[in-house]
């Protein structure tokens, strides 16, 4: 709540799952809301396991340990990055329809997701936003493992993680409704005023 009704706060929800949580935060803070796109870079033939993440603006974070230990080739990495870059561009257009992204320069940026598992997506987002010269970056999530939250605290100015279950297995374990957020829901949230 220290950020409520400050003129320089910008809430960015990581698409797609972070948008419903980000809308609630932006509404409570009376702050503007925009979407920030991050795509997990899944392993070839096992896309649910991340070897890195790609953010709006082209920021890439790789988990070099995963890439090396599973002998992922540079060609395989490039193929996944190219595929996810195309999907990221599709979503940018689908969500904004030509409207430019909100400018984080000089703002207190609150990056929101529905939770953190490995932290790769949020780390990519923090690095991409940091390059845009905000005043500060706050990571805000409802759930995550203590290890990922500690790691993010080293790159963000503040981390707010309300639940860190001792037996953390997945983000969805703490939700009563963990439905797949679709493009239409994202567009609807972005068009609903937060103040």
C-alpha cells in the first residue's frame, strides 16, 4: 500500500496468467496497468521445463546449467527462441492492437505474475525493464518458493511474495481456480479501468 495513488507507479502484468492478479493490484493502488510479455523457452521435446525466458524488447535469460547438462545445441536454442519470438510478437499485437507499450522510464514498476516457479520468466522481465531506466522495480507475486524469491531479491529493488509454502511444487497448488487465462481475458482486463 505504500505505492497507492503515487503518480509514478506503473503495474505490469506478465501475460497471460499475471494479468488478473496485476489488475487487482493496479485497482487497489489506483495505478495504470499494462501487459508485459515474457515467454518461457522450453526444452526441445519437453516444453514445460524452462531452459530460459524471452521478454518484450528482446531480453533473453538462459539457464546455462540446464542447457549444458542436457546437451542442448545452439541450433536447438535458436529454434526455440525464434519460435517464441514469433509468439511474443503475435501476443503484443493481439493485446495492444497497435497501442504502444507503457513507458517504464522514471516510474516505480511493479511486475506481477500469478506466481513464481523457477523465476526465469520474472528474471527476464526484471532485466528487460531495468534496461528501460525505471526508478525502481518491485516484483509482486502471490506464491513462490523461498529460493526463487531470494534470487529475485538480488536483481529487483523489492520482492513481495505473500505465500512461500514449505512443500512448494507448483504455482497452481495454492489456487482454488487456476484456469488458463486466454487472449480475450487479457484484452478485457486491459480495457477495464483500474482507477
